[in-house]
C-alpha cells in the first residue's frame, strides 16, 4: 500500500463511521503516524506504507471510528495559539473558551487569578503566559484532570507562579485570608437531562462531572457566587462562561454585591459574563 491508497482507505473508514470532515481527519491521522505535516503528505503520494506504520494507523483509526476525540488520541489540543496535553479526565479545550481568556485579559491588570475547575489548566496557563503580572491557583477535584494540568504547568515552566490545588471549595490558607483578584471558570452548565443528548465524542469520553450542571444547569454558578463572595478582594472579578440559553437565569442569581460589567454572546450559544465585587463581606 502506498500513501495515496492509505489516505483513501482511512477516508472510507471514517465515512462509514459517520465522522464529519473525513479528508482532514485522514490527513491528521496519517501525519501522526508518519511524523510529518500535510504538505509532506501531498508531496509524497507514492511513498510506501510499511507494515508497522499500517498497524499503528489501524490502532488510531479504530479509536477514532469508536468516536473517541482526536485530542484524546493525540493527547494534545490547541488553545489560544498553544498546544496543551489532554486526555481522559478533562474536557477538550473549545475555541469559544478563548473569549473567556480575552475578556479576563481586558478587565484584570494584575494579581492572583483562581481558575475553578481547571481541567487541563489551559485557561489559567494562557492567562499567566499572556500577562506576567498574574499568579494563579488552579482548582479541580478530579485527580485525572490535575495530572494533565501538572503536565501543562511543567511544559510551560510555571510552577513558580501557579499552584495546583486538589479542592473545590477551599483555597490555600494564605490566599483565603488575603483574598484574590479574580475567579474565572468554565463550569459544568449542561442540564442533567440533556447530557445524554450530547454527541458521542462528548458524552461517551469526556468527564460527565465537567458537563453536568444539575437539574437546571445553574448548580455551579450558585456555588461560584457563594465562593467568590468569600474569596475575592473588594473590586475583584468573577468571570464565567455559560450556555447562551442560560444567561438570564445566571444573571438573576447574582447577589447584590456583584455588579454586571460585561456580557459577550458568542457563536454556538456560548456567553461570557463578568461581574465586579463591591461592598462589605457578609461573613
């Protein structure tokens, strides 16, 4: 089998499995197997495929035809112009979440940023790499997620500026006392009864705990308002992503101390909302 035949073979298998964009995905799989880029594939159509390469290709192809996300298969996803390690236990970073990063960068100048439900760490790591005046605390209760976050913190050499914290509702003591400057999050916001309607790549592989937002999808926003009230310094920011169909409900949950400062609706039914905290703490 030569490369051009292998490409058609992969395209046909992906089509049969109902994968959209089979031509592009075929090239990505072949590039992974051969360790090349797409331009090299085009220029070497007659190159023979060796048996060990075909075995590797079939192993990857089997996983993709079972609807496993490409990002899991490659253990890599791109976010905000950088590559991040990902795998079982974390959501695959979505392009729309880059807007969350952009809004944080536009509103917050410096200080300590808490990334609640950090997953792979792509949000807080992007923030720290873009703004050297930030330090971060990345919270997640899923040890699998923290494994991938650790790999990414190590990749970008940020251990001197970022704490990984295996928690959900507590900060390290020194920060709980002094307060932080921003809490950012892309929390679970899919209503429980809609999780089963998600596409197979998502519901069968990505962690349900990172998707399920409770009966009405607002469970974790209520939690974040409660915790941000305790964690933030006066003038601190709470900035979250949500499904656009839920923004009115989320806005109605905001305590009086949170002033709405920005709301950006994005394509795909996603919305980013930013509040600023003012007034005295109530504890």
